[in-house]
């Protein structure tokens, strides 16, 4: 399966600031996915990042708040903008497909605390 | 819309007990079904998957069978160990675009 390196692994940020999370994959992939896991809750898809086109956002998530870059087939970033304490979550990137033997692989996550 | 419902936790079992974590889904089309596990302090790992009706996924002694007639994908293990203590997530994907829809997660605690 693909190996995903995600950083930072954790950060504590001041409200009103922004944080950029990086996701590097060891192989070329068409789509990369960004999820949020709020404290004690399940994972929710934020957006799908395709190389060469704008990201596709899920309902409830907007580009101004969560801008995404996808400069090539192995790398993506997610920025959490103008943060508030409600943004405190674990953010994860993922690659893969249902049809492959490994399904979807996830990065180790970025644990964000906004104070 | 598509959704996944898991039995509520936490589930507390003694070592060597039988485990069942219920998972049912609602989906249009024919979803692929997954169980992911999140061990304490670690990332999300694929435990097993099934891509069509009547398929059985299995791994590390865990099994789940894709039941289209009951829209279920219950996770079972015959004899749990302390090391199985984790949060288990049932999930589905209805297309190859990669959108995974997760259940709320079930925390399993196994006591010696």
C-alpha cells in the first residue's frame, strides 16, 4: 500500500491564525482526500483534491476556510484558516480506492488544538 | 443520503470472549464496505473490506460478511485479546471516487 507522510503531527495554535498541513505520498495518485475527526467523533470528508483542478468540497466545508493545494501527483496541503477553538480536531489525508486490495490508506494525522 | 450506523460503545469484554460489533448501512447503488481500526495513539488502519454481496472480509481473526439483504456488515471475532482494545469504524464507499462515509465508531476495551 501507499505510504503517507503527514506533518506536522500536532500543533497548538492561536485563534485567528492559519495552519498548513502537508501530505506526501510515496507514489503517484490521482486523488487525495482530506478528513476531519473532531474530538470523540467519527471522520468526515472535507474535500477531494485532484491534481490540476480545484478541490471538490463536501457540504459544510468551504474553500475560504479550508484552501487546498495539489501541485503534483504525490503532494497536497490543507490550510485551516482563521482558526477558532471549534477547529480543534485531527486532520487526516488519505489515498486509495475501494477496488484495490489495500482500500484506502490514511496518514497518521495532524492533531490541532486552537487556544 | 448514504449513511452508516454502528452499535454504540463502549464495549467491554473479558479476554477470550466472543465479539460482535453491529454495522448497518443505507446506500444507493452497491457500496464497498470496510472496517477500520484505530489503536490508542495510532493512525487509522484498514482491518478488512468487502466489495460485493456475500463477500467475507477477514484479517487478524476478525471477520465480516457483506449482507445485502439485511444491509449489514457486522464485525466478529471468536476470541478477543487485550491487544484488540481500540476504536473500530465501519465505513462505506459507493463509488470509486474515494468518498468514505464512516459510522460513529465503537470503542472496544478488553480486560485480562
